[in-house]
């Protein structure tokens, strides 16, 4: 496998711990950094405001992200809070942002959990997982959560 990180996309759901365990195992096996990412539903830049510098992310959101750590203390990891394009808070597409991040960091694999939603494909995989697995340029591991 290439030398980039293993990208684990979390939504903080109950099943994310199982998905994190799989991502951690992959990172350990490939001696890779585990990049733990969350796509924020909030806007990075408040509408109509101008900034000369990068805004500070919401502390509560960062605290929640930093609470997600690999179960193996020997696995190197980083956190990344990801935002959609400015002005599109109502239309943030987590799959698009996960794929964009994977490209930016040259991820060797993406690990996502599945959640049943509606429709046959979404029932089997989950909307974000299905979209990521269809469009990614690196391997995608979809971890099915029990009960979905």
C-alpha cells in the first residue's frame, strides 16, 4: 500500500467505535497514521462576515472530535475537522468533503461506517458510504454497523 494515512470518517454515531477499530487495525498493519476526520454541518465562515485570518473552530465541536481516539495507543493519529464550501451550510455533502480530504492527504484507504437510510442501496450501505465507495480513487472499507 502507498504511504499516505488511513482516513477514518466519523459521524460520532454509536457504530463509529466499531469502524474506528477497523481503521485502527489497518493503520497499525500498514504502519500508517490514522487521520480521524469529521465533516462539520456548520459553516466555517459566518455568512456576510469578512475575515483577515482563519476563524477558530467551535470549541465544543473540536472537543467532540478530539474525544475520538484509536483503541491502540501505539497507532499515530491526527484529527481534522472539515467544512463544506462557504455559503453552503444547508447543502454540505459529507461524501464530497471526505473525498476531497482523501485526495489532499493522498490517503491510502478510507474507512467509513454504513447506516441504513432509505432505498435499496442506502439500506445496504448508507448514503455517505455508498457515495464515497463509488467515487473514491483509493480503496474504501465500509464497516456495516449491527442493526442497519
